[in-house]
């Protein structure tokens, strides 16, 4: 999950800063970036699904209006 990946990455960055470990810092930054991207992708999918449902509802209303004629 994106939020957990982001949190783990940030935690690694904090530990890396405290231990002066550049490799761990880079790993943490990459993991945080991955988590952020996953979170954004999840939000985008949810938004797309909502738009799709809205469009479907409009289409059904249009078909009902046409059938009523």
C-alpha cells in the first residue's frame, strides 16, 4: 500500500540521517517516492471510477428519457 511504503521510506531516511548512511537514505527516498506514486495512482483510479459511475447514471437517465417519448 502506498501510505505504508511512504512511511517506511521516510523512516529509513530518518535512520539514514542519524547513522550517516547514504545507501539507506537513497533506498528510503526511493521507497517513499514509490509509496507516493502508489497513493496517487489509487486516488486516480478512485476518481476515474467515480466519473465512470456518474457517466453511466447520465446515460441511463438519457435512455429513460428517450424511452418516455
